[in-house]
């Protein structure tokens, strides 16, 4: 049997090797392949995507400030970010329904004021937390950073705002009770930072919110999100009835025929998801207008960018 000292040395050696592997994946540019399509817009899904061990290694939490900045630094056209409303009616960047899944906090965004939320820390577990020390941020903090970036680069990125309105901690039957407040708060913040309406796409899976958004953020393109296969026809119908600009469809729901049908209905097609080369190629074959992709380097490579 190995001695305690040898076991410790072996364990430390394994940790070093694993660290080098994930760091190499994090920094390496990816495989070069021939271009597939050049017109589609590249949008980082939740910034740089979600915690993933490989393909690519991503230690940055979804919709975190560093994850968003990393995607923009790679040359995306824009980023998709998840927005929820804090207890004190401040838009917060956060993806999951509850804090327990990704942070050292508990409960829902609706149960804490913004100051308490931004004091939490993301927790992805090993090995992600070796590479990240992120905290949830307010939407205002992000827009302030984007303002400075735009002054430096002369370009304002596209912003796809995915509204997470369903409140898991609300009383039964009242899960969407705070949607009007979220729409109003978004309008206030976007006006304050003078975000160009043509750089926005605001999406929701709750079509009843669309008239509220149209009143709160006039001129901003709107979209219906479709995440399930059996919801496609209903989602397209809602998009047409509400006269929105786009549908945002999960990668497993979109097909070339569905994409063509949506275009025939006057809707732009945005697809979210896609990490492997095969998955992204299949999405590209559906000829979407934009892809909110989980693997930014792979899509950029496929596009020859």
C-alpha cells in the first residue's frame, strides 16, 4: 500500500495535471475548419455559456460580468443575458430560479434586496472555483461597463435580454405577479444609460408581458422564447398576434422547416444553445438570423471569423 506521503504527492500531481488540462482548454483557440455561413449573428449565450468541463472548459458563471466580458473580447456581435427583479425592484443578472444552485445564498432573487444579492458569491464547485471569484451583479453595473467599452471601441454590442419572470418563491398562482414591475424597471435603466433600441432584443416566454414591454421600452425589438417542441406552433402564433420581431428557439426544437415557416410569417429566427461542432453545424443548416451559442470559439471558427 502507498504511504500517506506518497498518496499526498500523487494527489497533488494529479491536481497539477488536471489544472494544466483545463487551463489549456480555456486558452487554446480551437480546431480550424472551413467556413460554413457568414451572415449569422454570433451572440454569447449567458455571456460565455455555463459551467462546463470540456468543449470548451468554462469556469465562468452564466450572466456574470467576467463571462460577458470574455465573450465580447472573443469578438461576438453581442451577448444574451438573464435578467430578474430583486426584492427592491432592481434588475439583477442571474440565470437560475434559486440561489442555492449556483451561489452561497438561498431562496429566490425576489426575496433579497440588490445589495444582499451582489454580496453573494458564485459557487461552481471543483475545478471551476479555482478560476472564478464572481458575484452576481446588477443590470446597471453591466450597462455602465458597456458604456465604457463602447467609448473605447466605438461599437455597442447587441444585448439579448432574457427575462426570467417566473418566481419560484411566489404564492401559488402568482408566479408572474412582478412582470409589470420588471418591465418598468428595465425601461428606467435602459433610458438612463441611453441604450440604443436597435441594439436590443427583449425576450420572454410569457407573451402577456409583451404589451408591458412595448409600453416600457418603446422601439425595442421583442421576441417570444420557445423552449419545448410541443410549444413551437403556439409560440409562433403568439409572436404573430403580438406583432413582435422574432422568436428565440431552443436548439433541439428548431428545424429547417420550422425556421422557414417562421421567416414566412415575417419573424426573425434566433436559436439558443449549441456547444459541439456537430450541434452548431446543425443549427447553421436551419439558417437562423442569430445563434445564442454556448461555445463561442467553435461558432466563430465555423464562420471563419
